[in-house]
C-alpha cells in the first residue's frame, strides 16, 4: 500500500492546525499587490495564500502594522476572535 492510500484509509485525511498565525486580509486583490510591491512590507510577508490573503512572518507583525498606518490605513486587528480598530492591543 502506498503512502497516499494509507493516509486516506477510512476516509481520514491528515490535517495540521496552525495557531497564532498573522494574516493580512483585504477586499481588493490590487491592494494586496500594492502591499507585496512595497519592499518594507514584502520582507515581513511569508506568502500569498489567495488573491486577498497574505501570511505575515511572526516577527514582522508590529512592523507591518506600523507601515500600514504610515500608508494611511487603519488596520483592524483580530485577536482571539475579537477585532479592534487601528491595531489596538
């Protein structure tokens, strides 16, 4: 039996859950493109997960918030399922 058939035996597929992951979510794919294009932001981004979702490096979260504010954005920060305006902690 090969590895892929072993992992789906009984209809089960291995799943990995990641906690405490920082994401940037926008409603506009062009804004995501703009953020990726800015060198100061790009070095704090890990990956693009979809056209409107960016994965933030754990050590870059605060710098990213600061830079977004400098750009004139007021990011909402969700912590533990709650959202707050302008990144309050």
